C-alpha cells in the first residue's frame, strides 16, 4: 500500500491568505471587483475566484477603467498605479503584503536620501513585486537575478542592496560576498536582508520532507517565483521530484515501485489543490487493487 503525505508546512503564506480573504469578502457583498494581475501565481485558485466573480485585469485595462473597485494583490504596486487610480476615481482594496510594503518604504527612503547611489534589487526581472520595488526609485534601481548580473555594477559608486522577499538566501549571500570583494575603497556598500522568513524558513522543512519519500509531487503554478526556488530544493534532495499544476498532470509511470509519495507546494499553493492531488493518487491506487 502506497503511503501519501501532504506537507503541513506548505500552502499559502500570510500575504496571499490576506489577499484572497479580502477578495472573498468583497465578492460576498455582491461587489464588482477587479484584480490587477493574477491574485496568486496559481491558475486553479485564480479560476476558483473567477467563478466567484473576480475579474482579472492588466495595467493597460486599468488605464481605461473609471469609477470602479480594484484589488491590489500581495506583490505590491509602484506609486504610479495609485496615482492612476486617483485620477480615474478607482477605489483601491490594498492587499499588499506587509513585508513587501515595508520593503517598498525602505527603498523609497534610501533613494530619496541618496538618489545618486546605485540601489540594487536581487530579484526576478519583470516580476510584479520587483516592478513595485523599482517604482519606488523612479525606475532607477538595478535588478540583478544572480551573481553574474552583479558584474555590470559600477564598483566606484555607492551600492545599497535589497532583495525581493521570496529569493534564495544562499544566492543573496553570494551576491553580498562578490560586491564586498569588488567595491572600491571609499565607496559605501550596505546590504539589507529583506527576504521573507515565511519563505526562507520553508527551505529546511522542504528539504527534510523531500528526503522522507520515494516520490515528490510539488504542486504550484509555473509562474510562481518562490515555487521554483522551493521545487529546485526538493529536486536537489530528491531527484524523483516533479512540478505539477494539478492532479491532471500526474503521470502513472511515476508511481512504479514507489512506496511513499510526498505532496508539497509553494506559498501560492492552496491546500485544497494538494488535497485534490492526494485524492487522485488514492483513486489511482484503488484502481490497481
């Protein structure tokens, strides 16, 4: 009999939980509610909320929208989004994660204090959170995705380093080490550990969970930034790990000679989706008995 376990440490983080709760509360009132971008990087959860009435729009759509109610998701937005909302008489339901909001304020304060310095953000280029952070600096911040990107910085100028909240602590430390080794004498370098511990603390947990099982099913949307980081850690510990978006992607061939399956996910993965995958596995198992 194959054993199936769902990781208790996986599932929505505080910021995502709050954003979804706010959306559900507004929709329960019968309000027409728009969401600027996918509320969470999980297609099936987005579909559930769409069925409840949530309308996802782009930034281009927002420019044409007037006299409406718009939810800002946990990732946060740059200042120009709020300015546009004021001009178009849009009521903002702000579900920006408190951790992201605090980071935005830190970057804005640093930029205003020393606008000629290089503000560097370690993060995923084009990611919604990163766009919101860069927006605090009039788009002057430099985004680096890895140590190789750091080589293009000007080491003869001051550098202030921040991180997208869901990035890898290990890579962040490597970036800090590289800058320290190359910064010119007399130039200021400061780094600020702005990585969310709700994500970072999942790494040791996910490692031990991956080691316990013959097969790991990591359930998350392929757009999820922290999902990719956590999945890579699973695969490092257990090469027999597969990233799936839902139960329909489970391959029967993966289950051959498997005695235990671990199901886990990202901070953007709903518990109900992991439970659906468990139920699908149980049905597959029952069909072979």
